[in-house]
């Protein structure tokens, strides 16, 4: 196929406001992040990403206006728990209520299991749980990224990635059609 000239390649596109355009990203994974020990809290996070495979580093983007932001600065670690689709109501609840006003563990009935190598607990009902020790944090625009090294990981033997929740633009989904293998 011949390369299109730059004018032709742009022909079907309208210029969009960049702040709106960033929201065209197709989807994000979802994690339930637990932080704290005595005053523990759960926050739903879609800004979650792998920052390194070896060592295994995972980052979470947290807005400074969240109660969890304060806790993430105060405590040395956190856990990243991957919910499956049967936890959609609990996931939404932890993403609309603040731990400043409610005890989300009590309200959702999710079970905190003491961390093995970190202070923060993991969530029994989530099929994948990572215990993360904070190694870095930095501010980017309207979020702070907290980077944690995964120091231990627990995965249900029957874990099915296809049941994991993904999210964007107000919609919870699971992953869809397989197009091809690499
Ligand atoms: C699906 C979903 C994804 C979210 N992702 C993020 C995120 O990545 N970062 C963030 O700071 N807040 C995110 N939020 C909002 C927080 O979860 C929400 O404000 C929560 O009530 C904050 O709890 P806290 O005040 O107890 O920390 C998300 C909410 C939902 C419903």
C-alpha cells in the first residue's frame, strides 16, 4: 500500500480539544488498592500500570484530593488487588465513597487478610493480590504516581483473566474478542 500524504491521512479526523481527546483511550484495568494498617482504606483505581517487569514494579495514579493520597504518603506500602466481574458493586462503591466518611471494608463486606510482607492487608475476594513496597512517588499534573515493588503475589489457582474488570468512560466491562495471537 502506498503511504498517504500527511493531508490525506488526516482527512477523516477533526481536531479535538486535547483534554477531551485523552479520554478516547479505549480502556483501563481496574484495581482495588488497600493502604494503611490501623486505619485501612480501599480505593478503586483505573490508573494502574506495570512500570517494570524485573524488578516487578506497579504504579498507581492517585489524585491529591483523595483520602487515600494522604494514607499513601503516610504508610510505606500498599496492596493492589484485581477484582473479577462478580465484585463490580463493591468496586463501584470503593470508587464513589471516601474512607474519610465510611469504613469501606465494613460497608462492602470485603475481607482483609493480613499482609505477609507488608503492613497493608490484601482482599480475600480478589483473585489476584500484590503486596507492594513503595519505592518512589512523583507528581504528574493532577495525579501523584506511587510506584511499588511487588514483594509478594497471591493468585487463585482458578484465576480467569477474562473475568477481570476493565473500565472507561463510566462503563465496567470484561476483555472482549481475541483478534489473533502474536
Ligand atoms: C472505576 C473508577 C476508577 C477510578 N480510578 C481512579 C484513579 O485511577 N485515581 C484516583 O485518584 N481516583 C480514581 N477513582 C476515584 C476514587 O476511587 C474515588 O474518588 C474514591 O471515592 C476515593 O476514595 P478515598 O477518598 O477513600 O481515597 C476512580 C473511581 C472509579 C469509580
